[in-house]
């Protein structure tokens, strides 16, 4: 789970500006991996009552890692942290499912096969997330997230996390499982559903933001067109006056009577 959380954080660091040099980034990433792994191993056998606080601290470690690396606002850092956490939950649960499917009781095994399954599952999930994030970053303008959208994202992540881990805390509920394999199946499916909802919400957020940007651009173009029309009308009016003035000057040159010429000048002046 620590590797999954660290890997997902690294994945999102790739798509955003960094505020540190590569050497510093490497040092912070290594320290974050050691800290996350040490913390989860240290708290792996804590009572259920302390499990949630320990998970909160693990999330704060992810948040700190991203905040030290990414050159974006705190809201975007929190948003990326929530996505990384839910993706890591799904990644770790799916890896356990793979061991359970191929080797019964594989979670207790510590052979090379476990390492291969971990590499395959984590690599496959990371690749899919990379492709999804790449397309979203390439096709859509990255929009600054609002506090309301951040709250909605937090609600999605918390709901998925609570439902997926409900069986670990309370066994006697309509949504809980009693067998270990059922518990992890529920966790995997709920995490996957939560991740799908989260990316669907992100896609919808981008579409709404793109529509707003398009509306702004359309308003700017309309204002520019109206300004151009007004400018053209004024220019045409001035050209007409120039044309009339040109003929009047020609008439003045041809007029020999001083009195008529004076009247004409007074009329032009008026």
C-alpha cells in the first residue's frame, strides 16, 4: 500500500510543474517512500480504533510530498492527493485480488511470484492512469478547482473509502462481508467505482469549464465585432465628410464673387 501511494503521487508529479530541481525532487521522493513505507509497516497491526487516524497521517504524508514538489495552488495539491489516494487504494486492493486468484492465500506468501504480481498490477494500473491523465491534460485546459468542486471530490473519495473498508470495521451491516476474499472483492469493486466516478466528475468539470471559456471567447469576439462595426461606420461617415469637403473646396476655388464665397465659407464653418 505504501508503494502504491508513493507511485500514484509520483504519477501526478509528472503532469504538473515542479518547484524543485531534479536532484532535490529525487531526494524528496526517496524520503517520502521511506517515510510512507516505515509508517505503514509500523502501524500495520494497530487496533481498529487507531486504524483511521493512522490512515489520515498516511494521507498527510502524501499531501506533504505533493506540496513540496508541485508548483500549483493548495487546492490543486489537495485535489491531486485525493485522486492519488483513491487510485492507490484500488491499486493495492487489485494486487491482493491477483494473489488471491492465482495463489490461494497468496497474501501470506512471500515468494518471487508476489513481487511479479505486484509489478504487473501496479504497472498496468499506473499505465492506464497515465494514459487517462495524458489525454485529459492534452485535450482539455487544466482548470483551477474551486472550493465547491474540491468538497465534491472529497465527498466522492470519502464515500468510496468508507464503503470499501466498511467490512474491516463493522462486519454486521448489509454492505459488509465476512469472508476475507469477499471483503477484498468489495473493496476492489468499490474503489474502482469511486475512481470511475471521480474521473467522470473531472471530465464533466472540464466540459463545464470549457463551455465557460468558450462563452467568454464568444463574448469577446462579439464585442470586437461590434467595435469594428462602430469603427467602420465612423470611418465611412468621415470619408463622406471628406468627399463633401473636397467638392466644396473645389467650388470655392471656382467662385469669383467674394460675397458668395464669404457666405459659402460661413455655411461651411457652421
